[in-house]
C-alpha cells in the first residue's frame, strides 16, 4: 500500500522545479528603476551637503571660527542632527527614499551607530546599548583603523628606507 501512495504522487522533473523556482523568484523580486534611484540618491546627498555647507558658512561667517574648527563644528552638527532624526525614526525613512545618498555621508555613519543602540535599549544599558551600539559600525571602525595603521607603516618604511 505504501508503494501505491508513493507512485500516485506527481513526479516533478528537475527542470520543472527549476523553472517554477525561477518564476517564483521573478515574481517576488522587487523591480527598481536604476536611474530614478540614482536621482533620489543625488538629491538626498545634495541636500545633506547643502545643509553641511550652510552650517560651515554659519560657523565661519557668523561665529567667526577658523576653517578647521568650523569643519569640526559642521561635522558634529551633522552627526547630532542625524542621531536626533534617527531617534525620532525619521532618518530611516530618508534612507529608504534616498538610498546611498543618505547612507554614504557622515550622517549615515552616525545613523548606523545610533540605530542599533536605540533598537536594543530595552535590553538594558550594558547588554543592550553597550553591546549592540557598534553592531553595524564596529567593522567599519575596526577596518578603518587597521588600514590606516597598515598604510602608515608602509609610508614610514618608504620614507625611512627609500629616502623619500
């Protein structure tokens, strides 16, 4: 009897399964307009840069800070603004619309540090915020520091032994 039940099941060929799977993937995969996404990223990144330039102009012209200090103030203000917008769940919507235009600047990095901390706050300050704050940004920080160390070492060796 068990043998009869097995024979009554429809037998699918590998090709049929593959074709069905490909059709399923095609139906489920969202389609994106590349040119529209690039335009949105350009607009979003441009707006962030205009805000940054406004802060820089304000710091140099109104507050009369030197260029280096004004640049630091601008970076800090953009980071603060990004973290505040992340806290109010506004920056993730900006990222969803603007894509890389919102993720690439310093504001995107601040968002990537703040978002896990906010998400895991309910687990407590030590095991939630303290452990999860660098979930996304940790590898960026690690490899940034490591690559700068390696390049600094290569530069030092070049200067020391090549006489440059």
